[in-house]
C-alpha cells in the first residue's frame, strides 16, 4: 500500500460555512499557559508528541488558499511544532488499490508554541509575498474580547485536551473520517459520548446522524467539525467530565 501526499486542486468552501471574518490586530495572549498531556500512541502512525511544555499553547492560524503544505514547511523550518490533519483516501490506479493523503482542512494549520513565538513568526516579512497576501495569519476567537482592548478579539487558542482528542481522531487512517458542515448534522438528543471500542476508542464527541449513519462528531471550534465513520450504539457511552 502506497501513501502519497497531494494538495487538493480546490478548497471546499462548505467546510467553513458561516465562518466570521477575522478582526484584528490581536490583543496580547500572554498569561494563557498550558500543560499538555502526553499522547503515548497515535493510531495511524502519525507522530505528534505532546509533552508538558511551559507556556506553549495550540494556536489556530489561517492559511491562504492552496498553500497549506508551504505553510507547514515554513513553520517547521522555524523550529516550531505544528499539526496539519490529513484525509486518507482510497483510489484505484492501473488496477491497484492505493491510499493517498490530502489536507483535511486546507485553510488552517495548528501551531504549538508560546504567544511570543507565534507573534514573531507572523511578523516575518517572508510570509507576505506578491499582492501582500500573508501566508499565515491569526484566526481570532469571536466569542471573547481582549481585557485591555475590549473592541478586539484575541487569537483563538485550543485547549490541550480538545487538541489531543482532535489529533487522535484525525491521525486514524480511515477514509470515512470526514469534515462536515452544520447543515449536514442532525444531533441525536445532543448526547456527548466517549467511544469505548474499535479503532475510534477513547474519542470524545457528540452523537450525530450524517449521511444516513450514526457517527460521533468532534467540534474543535466553530466551523471546524470532523466526523468519525459509523459507530454502533453499543460501542459508546455517555461522557462524564471528571
């Protein structure tokens, strides 16, 4: 079985249905610290090692259209940890079954670093090519306001537990893991569950009916929703936060 990473020819705008425009400039996000738990094993062979990391946080950065691979290369060249979720897709070529990969969410990259390092990264002049279109920019938290600048939104930061759950799901080599929009979803009683068996074991999310199947939906933030493949009822239980 052969893995080939490719960039999709077009971005699916439906993935970001109803996504608000960013507001800026951002306010300082210093003071928000994280203690990222370790992921000892990621299914699917994707290696993302989260260890206690002082003042590092998971920032969501927007990437200009069609440049997710370039953005990942740029961030890694700066010595920063980042995560680009991939979609595993089965194709047949010359009578042989192959697995190819492409970015699951082509407009976002997740960077694990301190607020200062991310600010420094985005100030790099090399991310602004012709036409002054920045390669990377902050995605802002439209549910919050800055303490010192109440008319501005802070950069969106994802909690370690939510990011670990998202990484665990999107690291699984299953072509039926899909991004969805709110219009595709019919929540079943709003149940929040944890999967107890199978390849999606320990994934947390909400039960939803998508494409005629019962699945578990993981929502990382507004506009970023990813669904598992089919999950039987006896392979999940209500999630109770400890």
